[in-house]
């Protein structure tokens, strides 16, 4: 734990704090906890966020995520980045868990093998269309749109199973997949989850 009591507020404190955070990131941020210190790890809606935007997305012009017009290399770049990140996540958490510890993860997946299907891409394609309209009106630069890609990936359940089995350090006790129908105007939306598959 770190406490800076140099001043109550203002740039002096923020500058030092940002330097400390940067130093911590450079030395160890990859690890979160000491070796074999945790009995249960829970992660909710975070693992689908990627460590970084995948490299090799130059062909994904006028898209901000995987889209129906994206080339195969874009799909592969996103899938490879997720595999790299999730494998690293498993390795680091393995070092932090005690023997016979447990991990529970909740995050977005997709039901289709095709990452360009409507459940994954429709919202982001609509956002892309809005950005392209702004481009026509001169409100944004084309280079900004072409250089921007969202850093997340919704894997398929089979991808998760394969990565976990290849890692060989965790056993998959249970995988529940829920189909959620969400209406932003429905105050009962939290009760609309439907259990679709239990593995």
C-alpha cells in the first residue's frame, strides 16, 4: 500500500501517484497477488477485454471491430490475441491460487462459431455507420476511424475449452452458457436470462 501525504489535492499529488503507478506497472503489474495466497478467484465481465488491440488490423479500414466485411486475418488476429491473453491470465492465476483452489469466471461469449454473426457485430457496425456519417460531415478524420479498433473479443465456448485443455493446469468443472435477452426499457431485464447449455 502506498500513501502520498504531500498535499491534499492537486497536480503535485497526482504527478507522484501517476509515476508510482507507472513504476509498479513496469516492475510487476502482470501479477496481482503473492504466490499461493488465494483460495477462490472470481472475475466478472472483464476477461473478454484484451490486454491490447491486436496487431495486424491494417486491413480493417472503416471498421472498429470484427465486422461482416472484415478479412480473415482480422478475425485471426483477434482470436490469437484472446488466446495469448487468456493463456497468460490462467498462468498468473495458477501461481496465485493455493493447491485445490477454485476460480469462477463470468464474461461475454458467443453462441455462433462465426464471430461476424449478428450477436457479436450488429451494435459495433451501427456505431461504425455513425462514425462514417460523421466522416462525411467532416466531424472526424478517416485516419482516426481506420486506426481505431475495440480491444475486446467474445470467444466461443469451444475456444475456451480448447485453451483451458491446452494449458493443462486447470480442470474445467462446469461451463454454463446463458442466452440473455436484454431490453434497455425493461426494468425486469435482469430476470430474462435463460439457461441454454450446461456442460
